């Protein structure tokens, strides 16, 4: 029963959502909206659950003085501080909460994102080493594309931007579409296996 | 004087819109009627007039410019209506003939999705057929996927080194099929890790995915008879912030130094930051995603990468269950059919036949 019930719920809901996709009637739309509302409600409660585990994990680290426990103090301190500020000042535009968000959180995220430039440089160095025929082709395509995107490429040879565009819209697009078709079929197959209960490792079943 | 008046009247005479048609808007939830017409050369704009039966008075609903030839009116289901489209130019106007009675209702089938329904039906039939053959014991060949063959090696290495395995189930929600595929793989990996008594750390960005991950790992440990291996604190929520999560996972990789990193699921711009940091710690890295734009980053920075559909095939491949393998064969045959359709489409369109394309439009 412990396994049959989730499988039965999964089957009923899965089939209902597939059928709903083909029915534009108001009843069907209402059903879909209700499901979305439920999803939002579950998400809100799961946030509380998630925050609870966050506090639990970091509290355990602090009390056991595990490696890097000082960072856990900052995590819990930051969480409590932002909660307090949010409750006291509100979260509207211009409040202290929003100022902290705009001038601390957003720049911190931007900093992480901007690190990507350095990572791309190191990854590109590894990817573009011409050690095999395939890697050499990749290197040539990458150089043409990079030149095709800057005025200097046009200055070198006026046809380079056109060649770069051709690489993007033909071989590149063909490969992308091949992957997309496979992904689409894989998605339907996975969904079908879950709905039919063939794939049940998510509830601990199977070998 | 009479001549001037007649000439003025002739000048002011304008033609009404022609061929006015009304019908219940197709493929909708109801509550709307669509009106179409052929434009009048004299129009500055059109006024839509509506009469709800049994009333006998037309009331203006809206005004649209001269370029408009189609109007969707929001109405009450089941009530009968008649419409008049009025051509307006300055103070002059000309009314069309009143339309037939029309009423709206919700549609029970979206006809624009008939081709999708047929496609899904064909695909489902193929999948179920191969699953049936697999169930009857037919041997099915599945090509080798290096990234999945390396899973045992990665977990074995972590066990030997006494270090944990880090599993990232992507950054998307539970409703994303890539996340579901990743959770299926997590079940397989957690099972193998539990057999060896190896820790599996699963940091989560989505609070709904987190309890599902906890349950999967717990069930996997129970299934192999190692409930002692399960540590709830190893599967935790970090933050919903994309780069906040990335920073935290980078920190975990640098502090805990996992021997194997799995990045399986949906990823965005953080993919390379995670994979490069993992590579710098010397861990075996296996990635898999259906996000096309992140694949090059994973291919560059990870030891093995599951490309697109391989992510969805992984659970079946790892379990070797005949039923799951049957579905893989169904996928392959469907790809063959799609390939055939693409070739047929290219040939037909090249020879100027467009009806084939129409089969695939909504």
C-alpha cells in the first residue's frame, strides 16, 4: 500500500494532465489552474521546510564545531537578520530590506556570474587544443565564429561574417535540432514510464 | 442647389464591410465569438454592434481601425447574439447586413492539437509494444554509454578514498522532466553508494525537490539493507538564488573534496562555474543535461557527459530492467520514423508541395 498509493496517484494525475492538454473547455482550464494553485501552496510550505533544514544543518555544524563552522554563523545570522529587517521595515521599494537586496545581494550574484568569464577562458583553452581531428575542427569553427562577430573579422576578409553565420545556421543548427528531437522523445518516454509505474526508482522501487 | 446636395450625398455614401461571418471561437474555453469581414475601401474604422436575443436593439461593443478584419468578442456562453459591423468615415457610416444568430460554448477537443495527439498515440503504441516484447524476454541491444559505465568507477573511487559523492539534481523545479530523470538516476546512484557505505551529499536549490531527494536516498538505503548509511543532513536546501546556490556548492566542493561529482538535470549559466570548480578539486565528474547551451561547458570541464536524451535513458541503462530498456528501443524507432518524415518533407517541399507541412502546423 505504501508504494501502490503513490503510484496510483501518479497515474491518475499524469493521465489527467495529458487529457487536460487536449481539452480547452472551461472545466479543464479550471482544473489546470487549481493544480497550479496547489503547486504554489506546496511550494510555499516547502520553503518553510527547506529553511528548516538549512537552519538544522548549520546549527549542527556550529554546535559540533565542524570544519568551517564560522561560515554557518554567517549563514544563520544573515537569514535571521534579513527576516527581522523584512518584518520590521516591510519589503516595498525603498525599504531597508530592498536596499540590502539591491546593494548587497544583487552585486554578490553579479560577481559570481562575472566569474564565468574567467572560467570560460580556461575551459576554452582546454577545449580548443588541436589534439585530434575533431578538436581541430572545433578550433577552426570557433576562430571563424569569433572573428565573424567582430569588425576586425570583416576587415580581414569581408566573407568571414557570412561564413560564421553559415556555421551557426547550418551545421550548428542541425546538431541542435538532432539533440532537441532526442530530448523531446526522452521527455515523453520518461513521463510515460513514470505515469505507468514502470519507472519507480523515485519512490525507492526497482532494482 | 439640388445638384450640390446630390453630389454631397454621393460623396458621403460609403460602402459597408462585406462577407461578415460570425462563429464560436474554435479551440477555446468558451465565452467568445469571432467575427471576420472583408474590409471596405471607404472605412476609417469599424464599430462592432451586438444584439443579445431576445432584445431588439444593437449596442456598440467596440471600435477598431480600418486595418482590422477580425474581432473576438467576449460574451456569455449559451446566449444567442447577432452582430452588425458598421463602416465609419467622419460622421458618415454604413451598416453591414445583420449576421446569423451565433452563441458560444466551451470546446471539448482542441482540433489544432490533433497532430500532436496522433504523434503521441503512435509513440506510445511503439513504446508499449517494445515494453511488451521486453517483458516476454526478447533480448534488446542498447549501445554503450561511457558516462553511465563510469558511474560504478566513480562510486568505487569515492569508497576507496573514503570521500563522499556530490550529487546535484539540477537547479530546476520538480515539474521539469530533466529533474525527474535526475531523481530517477539519484535512486540508482544512492543504491550503489549505500551498498559500499559511501555518503551522498545532495544540496538543493528547490525546496520541493529536497524532500523528494531525501525520500529517494532513504528508500535506496533501506532497499539495500543499509539504513545506517542514510544521513538526512546530507540532503539539504541551500537557497533559491541561482548564484547563491552556485557559491555554496563551490564551497562544499572545496571543503569536502568529494571524490565524484554528478551534475545531472537542468542547468543554466552556473554549469561551467560548478564543473570547473569540481575539476579543480580532482574529482571524477559525470554531467548530463538537456540544456543545449550548457552541454559544451560540461563536455569541456567534465570527464563524461550525458548528451540530451542520454540523461533520460540513464535510469534504464543503470537498472537494466527489461521494461525500461524496451522504452529505449521505442525511442530509437520513433527517431527513425521522424528521420523518415524529415527526408520525405525535404523532398516534397523541394518539389513545391506544401500540404505535407500543413500536417505539422497547429
